[in-house]
């Protein structure tokens, strides 16, 4: 029965998705127009219709084929609504769901194109926020930081599950890594904490891949799997962008984050500026000892790296006692 239901829903997507896009477009435009004419009650009705349409879209976001979501304008429509303070949180939910969908081994060009489009949308929003917060700092209000945390969550999911979709474009990949570094360096602990999972996974994955390639080369073995060889090439492209400057920036902020707010001296706090350190006031982040163990970094000696570059693995296996 479930298969029959899913088949029926899938077959109806060419009718349902265009309808949802039309509802989003029509009612959003009407809400803006009525608000401009000071017809606030009517504007609220149209806004409620937009929210209801977004909720319906999100019900399809987890399972509807990604190329269909792109083909019928859903990705574009939700991306546009990210610019609206009234609807951006609901639109973020859509991107949270689609970003978490892991790229299949036999992904079609249409899938990669749609996911690459999602990368671009998230990166555009991230660029604007990171620039604004770096210039204005305290002028960014709590709602902006809440929004940024949701965007960062989607960025982490994209990089953890679908980085191959942009690995063929070194410029896009480089910008993405720089933005994730921006989140990791951000003075807001919530954004730093959110991005930590991405860097942990990426560094560990790259390090294990580097070791396996080196071992394969050492024993003269040849990998006959085309898909595995392609994955190795993609990892090499990513590895080439993890340069000394990026590693140095990660180390710098990691050492600062090893400090705890309740334990530092006033003069140290002054030197750190607006950087939010771990505090007992933060909720939902687990124990400080667990957090600190994830931030600890160590380097691979350059002699083990043919390029002579320092590589960092954000280590999460060791558990430290509390300060």
C-alpha cells in the first residue's frame, strides 16, 4: 500500500508542484501589494496562504525527486522567500530538508545541477550575512542570528552530503570553504558550534582518503573501480584547497575556543574582544569537556604530505576532563 501511495503521489507531482509554486507566487505578491495599500487584514490573509503553501512544500521536500523540485520552480521560489523576514524561517525549513538528502552514487546530472543551485542560494545568503555581521557586529539583531544559524545548518548538511556536486568548480568550492571558515571563526558561539561538525567530517574524511591512497600507491595496487577513482579525484581537488592559510585560521580560532568564559582573566577577555566563549549559560550544547574534545586539533607532519602542506584533523575521539 505504501508503494502504491508513493507511486500515486509521484505521478501527481507534475500537477501539484506547479500549483504550489503558483500559490506561493500569487499570494506573496498579493500580500506585498495589499500591505503597500495599508490593507493589513487582507495582507495577513495572503500571508497565511503563503505560509500554508510553504508547509505543503515542506511535506514534499524530504522525498520528492530533487530534479522535479527544481523543474517546477520550488527551489527558486523558496530561495526568493529567504529575502522576506516574514517567510524566511519557513523557507529555511525547506532547504534544511533538501540539503540533508545524501547524493546517490549514481546521481544524475539533473540532481547535481539542482543541488548546485541550492549551494548557490545558501552561499548567497551566507555571503550577505557574513559581510554584514563582520562590519556591524552588534548591530545584527537576534532574529538575524537565528536565521543565520538555520542557514549554517543547511550549509553543513550540503557540505557533508553533497560536496561532490560543486567539486568540479574550484571557484565555487573555494568560496564555499571560505564561508564555512567564516562561520567557524564567527564570534557567535552558536554559529561556530554549528559549523564544527562540517570541519570534523571533512578533515577526517580527507585524512583517511589520503592515507588509503598513499597505501595503495605504496603496495602497487591499482583501483579498478571507476566510481572510486572519481571520488579520489574529487577528494584531491578539495585537499588542494585546504592550504596553510586556511589551516592556520582553523588552528587560531580553535585554540581560542579552548578557553571557558568562567575561567579566563579579565585582561584575556579584553584581548578576545566580542568572541563568545563557552559558558554555563549556553543550553543544548552538551558538556564543555565534550565540546572541547571536538575542537582539539593536531597536525600531520609535512614529511607525510607530498605537497609539504600542514593538514589538520579535528579530533573528536579523546575526552578531556573539565577545566
